[in-house]
């Protein structure tokens, strides 16, 4: 799932040679990570740590593209995803587990590329991009 989701985001952005580290973990581990890095010691579904601070786009523009390393690889960063939380959410929302996890991996990868959802306009742009990428993967609109 991770390879497909990350590749779909890369394809959408015409990037090749993408490198992302993905940690699958349980609620106990993601609680520690969420507490350490976000000061929210509770479980969450997905966390991401970008390799570079890519400025969010303004006026509807995409964030700046990541610079490749000397070998041409785009090292984007790290994603942690919690099986327990994802399973609970998928069941509660009546979604297939694989679709929900794929959505969250796309979401996390977009964060690595500098997208955010802090302002309503940015959230709408990010959600529309997620829907478009997920559609190419055969995953229905999660919203």
C-alpha cells in the first residue's frame, strides 16, 4: 500500500526517485511519537516528518518542489502510521481498511511535500488533491 500511495503522489508531481521511510506501528508507539514531536500524547492515525521544510504555496500554488540529492533521489522524509487507530477509524467510517490506509499514506506524503491544512483554503486544496490521486488508485472519495 505504501509503495503504491507514495508512487501515485510522486507521479502526480512528476517526481521520480522518491524515497520515504514508513513505520507501521501500534497505538502505544504512535502515542509516544505524537507526544514527543507534537506534545499530544494520544494515539493518532498518521504522522509525518519532512526531510526539508518546503514552503506551502500561496494563492493556490503548489509548495516548492523538493531538490534532488546528488544521486537524483528525492528523499522526502518519514511517515508513521498506526494500525490500531486506522483499523478503528475504517470500521467506524464503514470503509475498507486498505482504502483508509492508502488515503492516510497519500495524506502523509503530501505533508512531506509541503502541503498543509491549517487554513480552510489550504485544506480544500489538499483534500481535492487527495481525492484526485486516490481516484487514480481506484479509491473512492474519502470525504
